[in-house]
C-alpha cells in the first residue's frame, strides 16, 4: 500500500464519519441541556428512509435532507414533550421510539427498496483542493462532509465560548441555578432537544443520499449506528471535539477492518463487522473505570509513582455526564 | 308585620340548608377522597391501568382505521377471531406468548433489581445457538436427556451473555443499556457467522444457494406438542417457571436481596449486602431466561436455526416485546402470564386483521407501537402515583408500608 492509497483511505474515513458526527453532535447538544434522546437509532433509520423517499419522488436533494431534519426534529419533539412537559422517563420513551421508528422505517420504506435515487455530487473546493495532502484529505468531498467539519467547530464554540452556551451548560448541570439567572430552563431544553434531533435527523439522509446511497431496508447496514453514536457521545464526554475524535476513531477502525480483510483471509468477515461493538464496550469501560470502587481501593494500595500515573490516566479518560441529565426540572 | 319573621325564618332556613349542604359536600368529598386514596381502590386502579392503556391505544388505532376507510369494529373483530376464534388460533397465540413470557420473567428479575436489560434478543440467540449445538451433537443419547441438556445449555448460554454486561456494570460502571444493546449486535454476527460456516446444514453446504441454516433436529429431540396444534411443552415450562420466579423474588433471601439492591443500593450496602454481586446475578438470571426462550423456540417451533441476517429474523423481536409484556404485567411474574398472552394475541391477531380487512402492515406495526407507548407511559405514571402515596403517608406521620414484608407482592413500590 503506497502513501496515496492511505491518503485517499483516510479521506474516505472523514466522509464515512460525517453522519456519525452529525448524530453525535446532536446528541451532545441535547444531553448538554439535560435530555437523553435515546431514540437515535430509530431516528437515523427513519430519516434515512424518509430523506431518500422524498428525494426519489421529487428528484430534489435539498428536500431530502430537509425531510430528514424534520423527521429528527419531530421525534425529538416527542421525546422533549414526554420528558419535559409530562416528566416521564426519558429512557423508556426514547427506547420505545427507537424501536417504533426502526420498524416504521422498514415498513414505510418497502416501496423504495433498492430504487436508484439521486446522490449528493462531489464538490471539490478548487484552489484549496490543490494543496498537497491537506487538499486531498479535507477539500475533495461533498457538501455534507464540509458541513460536518463546520458543525463540530460551531458546536464546540457555541458550548464553550459563548454566553448562551454557558447557559446551556447551566441548564444541564444545575437547572435551578440557571433558572435563578433568568433562563427559561424548560423552553431552552425544548429548543436544544429539537435542534439536536434535527442534527440527528441529518445523519440519515447523509447516509441514504451520500455515504451509503440508496435504501435497502433491513440490509442497509444502518441498524446499530445510532447505538454506536450514543456510546461515542459518552466517550466524548459531552465535548464536541472529543466526541468528534471518537467518531473519526470509529470510522478509522471500520476502514481498517475493510482494508485488512483481504490480507487476513482466515478471519471471517463477521469479526470485522462486529469489531466496533466490543471496542465501544471497551471504551465505555475505560471512560468509567476510574469511578469503580475496587479500582480506587486497588489504586490506594499501589506505590506512589504508579498510583499517580494510573490516577492521572483514569482522570484523563474519565467523562462525567451533565449533573441534571435525565432529571426533569421543577421550579418550586 | 307577619312577613318579617317568616322572612327571617326563611333566610335562616336557607343559610342552614346551605350549611348542611356544604357540610354534606365536605363529608362526601372526604369520603370520596378516602375511597379514592384507600389502598384497595388504588390497587384496583393500578391493576387495571394497563387494560385502560391498551383500550386507549386501540381507540387511537380505531381512529387511524377510520382514516383508512376501514370499519374499526370489523377490523378488531378480525383481530379477536384471529387470536382467540378457534382452538388452533388460541394455540398459536400461546406459542407466540411463550418466548414473551420467558423473556418477561427475566425482565421481572432484572428490572426489580434496577438493572435495565435490553439484551434479550442477543441472549435468546446465544441460548438458541448453544441448545442447537447440543441437539445436533449428542444424536445418540435418548430424547428426554438431550432435550433437558439443551434447555439447560440454553439457560446457561443466556446467563453468560447476560452476565457479561452484569460484570461490566457492577465492577466497571459500564451503562448496562448500552452494553446489552451492543451484546445484541455481537450475538447477531456470531449467529450469522456460525450459520454460514461451522454450523451450516451439511445439505446446504453442498448446494449453491447456501441458505444460512443449521441441520434439522432429530424428531425425538422435539418438544412434545399438543396435536393437532403447534402448542408445545415450552408454554408449560414457562408457566411453571413463572411460579418459581415468584417464589424466588418474594420467598427467598436471594430474591429479597435483588429487590433490596434495586430499591436502594446504598441502604443495601450498609445492610451488608454485596451490591455488585446482586447486580451481576440479576442480569445473569435475566439473560438465562431469555436464553431458555431461544432454546424453546428452536426445540418447540422451528426445529432448526435459520437467519436472515438480522436479530428479529430469528427472535421475532421477542427479546424486546418481552420487556413490554413484563412491564404490562407490572414486573410481577404471575401477572406477566396474562400480559404475554395478550401480547401474543395482539401479534397473531394483527396478522389476521391485516389479511381480512386489508390494512397496510405499517398500521399493524403502528398499533403495536401505540400499545407499547401507552403501556409504558401508564406504568411510569403508576410508579409516580405510588411514590406520591408513599411520600403522603410519610408526611402524615405514618410509616410507609414496609415494602418487603407485604404478602401481596404486586402492590410493592415498583422498580
């Protein structure tokens, strides 16, 4: 494998990660505001199907992406309504929605199975594209991939560098304090959940109109992506930059799996297909291990330099969720 | 002159009657309040809640049917006849209900221990794989022995698949919702690999089609059936196990501890219960029942394993629907029996409704989803009511009913 192949491969990783990035950023925003949108897996499938169906019928790509975002926003609105207004369990509602949306996408998408549909054209940025290495890596993609770069940066900037972003952190960490500071906690939660849902909904058409163009029902290979995105959100510690790192790492591992498969003929294809899942479990384990009681106890008994090294490593990997995540806000 | 006193009398009488009325009102209101807040009425409301939830869902479904210009009465009649109309239909309902009940029993255990097991699908698959392997390997042993071994193997396989997320949660703080979902994905790929490779039917291996399925089980290894229906012994096993799970949860120390950890891990820890151990145990047992569900599907219904690449192709989503059935049965093993029969009926009946009145299958799915949403919401509402009742009792200075000493278990504080 020469360096050009590797470079093109890495560039394809950035493309493949784009939908995961949208989903993870959406979920991060939503969870930052204190609402878990567990419906992600179903939402992505339904919006992929919906976006594809609309694009096929109208021939218009923009409408397809818009439909995906609207579907995502609508599902998020159900999550928001039942968790913020009705104060029901976000996990239960989200999980049920994940199942219902998945089934709905398969059934409603039946007439569109295997149809040839439009596909987002590549849009190399002339001028930037000619820069060696960087040009191939970053500026030779389609619109959605560029948008994914922008979304990462904007979400990070919004959360950590702006005043409303500070308020967003507040309503997820200490809603009562944010309320005293004049924030309309429940309204903001609605806004961020629906906005996050729209971003999650954008992931679907990014698959069905670009990365894995088409709709193939149960064999689209999209089922499970939402759960992985959820794990990446946790791995990312609710920080857009770290979450983006997780998304790219995941795409890189998938690409490596594909590349390595021919050179490892003894390994069945299912092993590489399944590899992301144990890896995700492992990352969740690493993120949380510092909090485990027996680890703390073991650490305390270790000699000083070793103890300090592990304590530091665990702290670096650790990610704690927003304190009020999943807790409805009641002012009294 | 004469009028004045009579007016006075009248006004007094009016005032009196008003007072009487208001007193009456108060008494009535107090009585109503008492009746409404009394234990058994609350219990009745709680018990009937899932039924109301189902009726509400069917009502919404009826509106949707009207939009499709289908007579809802006719449609629901078709559903009823399809599920209960003939003895064969009823047997089919029970066949569908069996895996739901088995998975649901496991869910009763894990949710009571405050562990959310969403890995029923994967655990069913692993249980089925292990059981199938037993059935295809020990072909020289007598039938009853192989069936027993296979059921035990399925139980153990599911236990391992549930135990892994249990250990991850108890000792590594990994969220069990995420890890069980991922274990599902791993199980599906394992099944796809085994059924395309090492466990493929030798006959299929030679054909070009290579349908990913195992060989058929020997006839003597099949679970006995109630001829002429497809109802198999697994249904009886599930009902017996429901009673055993009830005994486990409310008549043994082990069950008591699982529930104690579920209700208050901190208090349990101070009471000397090794909390992580019981978290693992709750998930392990939960997985075991799902594994058994998978094993009975192979030995009672399909007689072989076959995959279409997805989990639901084998399980029929019983690993998920079992959760709903258990919630419907208020996480009580005995109540889960009628609950899973009802869901089995819904599954079977919806199919016949689709055939008879020609509604799109998407509507059937939507109807199932509606029932699920309504039932889960009502369950959450019930728990909130219960919590409020307990806190009211506490404010009144009464001690709350000691949750773990009650003889009637399904009234206990939920998960």
